[in-house]
């Protein structure tokens, strides 16, 4: 099954945290088929915290949705995600946004994600890799949902120049808030 997952981090070197999450997902949850750019995103809800780094990935997995959820929660635990306030700071957050054409509503998991159409920080990177996808029950493509999203929080695509190990360390420092910030590519 094809899944779309939302990844986010705003603590402990978000660039590294997202890279670690992608690696663990690729090893234990499914094959990563597509990855959006990284986006620097304004916090929604709890404003007094560092901005997030967000990304959406598309994976192909043989796992059923609830089994995938358990696997992803295990990855979050291994990455030392700690409980905190809703919409609060976190080392890693991995959400199942879409599970193909599956519609699921259980106490543990709802897909499509119940707040998908209301989150700019999800729709912008999702539109980059799946603009024409039409989630079940929502009735519109991801591109249309992005266009009509009521969330006006800022979402900035960032670029990290490819280079050697030293520049990777510098990029990580910028994402933590030290030194220069990642270079915004444009406002979405």
C-alpha cells in the first residue's frame, strides 16, 4: 500500500532528526518512494517555541495501517520522543496522513488524517509530491486543498547546499537556531 507520512521536528537538530527518521522508516516500515523538500514552518497552536522543520514522504509498505502506526510509534520511542503538550516542541513526530484509498476511523488512528485539510505545514510539502492525489472523503485534490486551506501560518522551503561533513554540521547548527538560519527558498 502507498502511504504518505508527515515528519516534523523542532528540537535537538531537526535536520538530523528527520534524516534519522527517514532512515529508520526505510529500514522498518517500507520503501521510501518520494520525499518533499524540507520546510521551515511557523508553529501552530503553541506559538512560543522554535519553528519546525517539516517534510512529507511517500512510502510503499506491506504493513496494514494499524501495524504501520505501531511501527512508527516504535521509531518515535527509539528516537526518544518525550510526551509534551499538544502542538508543543518535539524531537520527532511521524503522522500517517494518507493510506492509499483507505478510510479508517478507530480510537488509535484516523486516515485520512483528521486535520489534513487544515494544516498548511502538511499541505505544502504534500502538494510538492502528491498534488493530484485526491484523498478519500475529502473530495478535492491536495493542490485544491492547499489553495483553500484556512491556515495562514508561514511555510518556507529551505535549501541546504550539498557539501562535506563540516557543512552538514553547520547546517544542523542553523536548524537548531544557532548561527545562520537555513536559506528560505520562497514563501508558499
